[in-house]
C-alpha cells in the first residue's frame, strides 16, 4: 500500500511539474516576442494565461487524491491485507473472477 501511495504521489507531482514547465515555457515565449508585433504578443499572452490556469487546475485535481493518501490506513484495512494475501489462490480461482480482476490482483501483489 505504501508503494502504491508513493507512486500516486509521484504521478501527481509530475503532473504539476509538467504543467508548471509548460507555463514557464509559455511565459518565455511571450517575453521574447517583439512588442511591435501585437497580434503575436496577444496570442502568446493568451496561451501563457491558459497555461497558468492549467497549472491551477492540475493542482486542484491533485489535492483530493493526495489528501486521501495522507491518512494512515485504518486498522480494518491493515488487518484485511494479510488475509487477502493468504487467499490469493482462492480468489484467483473463483469462478466469477474475470481476466481484468486477475490483472488487478497481479498488479497489487507485484507492485
């Protein structure tokens, strides 16, 4: 569970960094344009503003999953994890278990 939490935090951190990089890139292009070229400057300013809005949007999207991860797993979840691990073979062979469930089970066991 801890490894999965670290991966999720890393994913959202990369999303925010990527959006920030794109905003900085847009700012650089805007600042480099000749002020006499008003149409180009206006378009680059619009793109820069959109990139800044995107950074804020990504941060808002990341807030909820990251806030959920900051909570320690409950005692019920901690107690349930070893029992699930003991019953992997039984869960795998159960008739209603679909191939997508097998994939999810494998990813949770091997990650």
